[in-house]
């Protein structure tokens, strides 16, 4: 079956699908959409939300549903523990730190940057204030990251790699773009091992 993945490079929900595709060794066509492109996602699934997986005869969104659909042999066994609440907690400071930098990567031009900024500033406030508040977000993040670190054995709450590692790594990945933030050696090593296991290359679509 031929797969096409519509995604945003920065988006953690898209990154998790890219990681799963890599882990499962499933070839796919990568299609990075402009953030201000409303028409194409709506044409595919009716909503402006990525990631979208397109296949013969259909298209679907929701990253977890996509991964479940792709993982026919159940290689990525989910753990009993729902990591969703932790990801929500992490997402708040991570995204406030990362968003002002994401918009200056080659994924964006002035039009898509303004679209993203206007949309996100409605919820989070002006990006220039987010940048000024970076220490506050880093302080909020540190205890959460310590908790994550204490739970690496060497994978998240487990001796073996699983779906939760993909979900966690995809969320944490955003921090690599923040110049004032540095991962501990343990977390960096963990993220790099997830990257290798998933044959993940964050930048591949920027430079191809
Ligand atoms: N529950 C969805 C969430 C996906 C999501 O929030 N995608 C964001 C990008 S990170 C999006 O498409 N936002 C469109 C917009 O805000 O315009 C999933 O897991 O796939």
C-alpha cells in the first residue's frame, strides 16, 4: 500500500507518526504542508489538522489512530500507563519555549509565519513575551524532565522500547530548537537512541 504523510516539520503529533513509520520500516511519501494551507487538509479529512495519512481509498488524521492503523502486527505495544497527562504538562512550557523559534525555520515564510503567530498568540500571548519569559518556562519544565529522567530504564518506565518512547521523544524534540535550553546528558542520550531506533531525521524535509 502506498502511503503519503501530510505533516508540519515542527509538529510533535506529526513527528510521532514519522518516528513510527521509521520504526516500522514503512516507506512513505512525505508532504510538508504550509501552515496557512487550509484547503488541502480540509479536502482530505474535512478539518485543518495534521498529521494526515493518505492511502489507497482514503485518508485519516489523529496521530494515535494513524499509528494503530500502520502497526498491523502490534509491534509498538502501548504501555498500560496513559502518558497523555504527562505530555499535556510537558507540552505547555515546551511549546511556549519552542514556538517563537519554530517560525524562523525554513518551514515557514512570512505569510505562514504570520498565520501561525496570530493563531498561537491568541492562546499564549505575544511571542515576544514568551521569549522574555523563557526562564519561567524552563523552571516549570525542569521538575517534569527530572521525573521523566528518573523513569528511564533505559526506556520510559521499561527495559524495552515502546510506543510511549515515541510519544515522549516527539514532544521533547521541540526543545532542541531553543538556544537557551540544554538537555541533560541522560535525556539527550535517550532522545538520540529513540531517533536511531526510529531512523528519524527531523531535518530531512528542510534540505531535500
Ligand atoms: N490530536 C491530534 C492533534 C494534532 C494537532 O494538534 N495538530 C496541529 C499541529 S501540532 C494542527 O494541525 N493544528 C492546525 C492549526 O492549528 O491550524 C493528533 O494527535 O494528531
